[in-house]
């Protein structure tokens, strides 16, 4: 099983000094994080896409290209690219170029996004949420298969055999589908035979088992091999030396981030008691010591019928840089080896 990190590159205020990082400082520290993950032996590092003032990840391919130049082995992916608001031609070109820069380490995770700011920003109608994604995914997959494509759709000018370059170093650029809780999204990914990344930000991951099974059944019925129907999950997480330390370091930023999002979406207030209750062995919060996280990875993988990858979304607006680097090191040098050893 692969173990990785995802980042939303949020603004960060150091809890010890009160210093709020500038965008330039935050991006420099992001690159330090990717280097630390590479050196610690982690498998993947993903960067999200948001168009909000508290995040600095509106251009994931640019950030990933900078990371590629400073790393040698870790795979680099979006987490996720908001395909509905992107031009598939440009997105393919960007990640094909990233693949060349990284010597074959690029991956695309595409989805519809959990925020809606991209739609008015790029002149798109929110009521086209579903059709935009379905149409653009079709074009993206055709571009992966051939440099010249004849294609027409409702949301983009037609292609009439123009060449789309450069081509990636990998023979087939990996494209994952990022999903939330929509059964239709799981079925679509299965029918297309595309690997699946399930974003789980709360509750118990095992509640997604019926949807994962639905994905695998759809893929099998469409004639895809079981080994091609990979499943990964993306979960909030943080690793420290002890369970208590991890919770104490992670909670202030968690309360800030989810408290603000909760006000927008009508969620109940975040409290420390509710947070602590969410740290059990079956929950979606992967916050704890290396031993706790390794055991949780094994448990959740079994609950979901076997996973090929788990990525921890470690972005937190109130974690000191040194604590983040230490957590990345623990994930790579203690959690990942323990998970791999148990899988043999």
C-alpha cells in the first residue's frame, strides 16, 4: 500500500510566535514539506486546487513543477484538479509537461471540487456542475490516448484533429477520479475503469464500503480487471510522537478551518470534546502516534475491502513548520514501513 500526503497550502499562523506567513513564505515551506516527504520515503505528495483567499493552491501544476525540480522519487499529483472548471486540453498539457520535468512521476486526480468559487470565476454555470465534469472527463481521456482527437461537446469548442503536445513520459498518464459521496460518481469511475480517490473528511470510512463495492461491481461488469480498479482514500491527518501530542497540535487549526467552513455550510460548531470523540480507531481523522496511525491504516483498509493508497491531508492553519516537518518524517519513516511490513 502507498502512503502519501496531500496539501491545500493554506495560510499558516505559527502558534508559538503568532507570525502569519506571507504567501511567499508559505510556498517556500510547502516545497520544504515535499522535499521532507521525498527524503522520508513517502510514496506520493498531492496539491489541491482552491480559489479562496486562505489557500495558495490555485495553480497546482506550477507548485508541483517546482516540487519536481527539488525531488527525485516521490510521485506528484493534484488533489484534486477541478476538472469542471478547467480546459482539458490545457490541463493535459500542464501535467504532461510536469511528467517530463519529474521524469515520469506525475499523476492527475480530477474531480468536481467541494467549493463552488471556480464556477463564477471562470464564467461557468453552477447548474452545469455534472455535465461539465462528464464531458470534460471524456475529452481528457481521449487526449491521453492520442495526440490528435476529433471531438465535439456542449461546453467547449470542438477539436478537429489538432495536435495536443507535449506528450508525457509515461506511456499512459495516470488519471484518478476524486469522489465524495455520490453513487453516480462511483459508478462512472468503475465503468471507465479509472482508479478511485475517495475524499473522507468525517464520520467512519467504513460507511463508504457499499459505494466502493458499487464501484468495483460496475468496473467488473464493464470488463475491467480487478487489479485496475484501485481505491485510495484522502483523509485529514497528522502524526506526532504521542496520541495526545498529535491531538493537541492539530486541534487549534482544525477548529479554525472547519469552524469557518462550518459557518458557511451550516455544520454544528467544532468543539474539543467532539474532536476527541472523532479520533477512535474507526474514524476518518488520522491523528495520533505512528503506532496508532499504522494500525488505523490497516483497519480502514480492511473495512473498505483493500486499499492501494492512503493520503493524509495535513494542511493546518496553526501548525508550526518544524512540527509539520517532524510529522512528515514520522509518517514516512515509521508509519509507512509498519504498514508495508504488515502487508507482506
